C-alpha cells in the first residue's frame, strides 16, 4: 500500500507541475524571447549547431534547464547570465512560446545511419550502453511527464557536445546521473553516429 500511495503522490505532483507549466502565456513568451533570438532564432530554430533548437521542446524540460542555468547547476557562461534575472513566470512564458513552435526537420548523415540507428534503438549490449528509445521514444519525442526531452531533429553538433559533456561530467544536471552513466560508456564514434541519427528523426 505504501508503494501505491507513493506512486499516487508522485503522479499528482507531476500533474500539478504540468498544470503550472501549461499556465505559461505564449504571447508573453514571444515578447520575452527577443533577447533569445540572437542564438536560438525568433522561432526557436537556431541556425547554428552550437545552439540548440528550442522549437517544439516540452515546457517542463525547458523550465528545468532555465532553473538549472539560473542556479548554476548547469554551467554555460551565456545562459547563466541570461537566466539569472528570469522569474518563474518568465520561464513558464518562454517555455510555452517555444513549445508552441514547430521544429525544422534535420537530416542524418547516410554514412552514420546504420550505427546511429542500432545504438538509438538497441544500445550496445557489449559495453552496457542503454538504448535511447527507452526514454526518448521511437521518434525522439521524449517523455514530458518524466522530464525526458524531445530530441527529434535537434542539431547533431549540439547533441554530440552534450553527450561529451555528460561523459566528462562537465554537465551534471541529469536526474540520477542517467545520462552521465550512459554517455560514460560511449565512444566518440558512437556519439557522432547517434547524434547524426537523432538529427534525422521526425516526430
């Protein structure tokens, strides 16, 4: 009974969180996003792989990252400064705006698709690398209730950078060290291949 109660409370908390995030105002978020456009573009589809596409990302994930940047739990010289003055309402509004945008599709490198797909869908049993599909879904749409981000059509360069940051422990804001444990077992070749495959995924 204790486990059932714990699960019920957890689900209730997730439901409350999602309700709060849904209160974000898209129009207000658009106005507040003007300072973000230099890197992420007006519609959240950045032109450079150095910066992530935010369009279509789950609000709960975007708010978490902004909070992590604000607190310093996630470190990036630009984003720490950008997030510092944001209120919770600002974060909710920005998240609502970017979530309402449509991500531009990407393309995978044909030479890397076979390895990338094998890793994404089946992992690497020999080295213990978990399949990405378990948390991020068959089309890369993620799982908002669990806080797992959408990956489909994200820049391969950005995915590769983040996986290497998790592997080196430079990025450490993943719950339960999930991504650090996975990326820590991946080779450069595997990271490059799965990042390219993710770039070509469609929701």
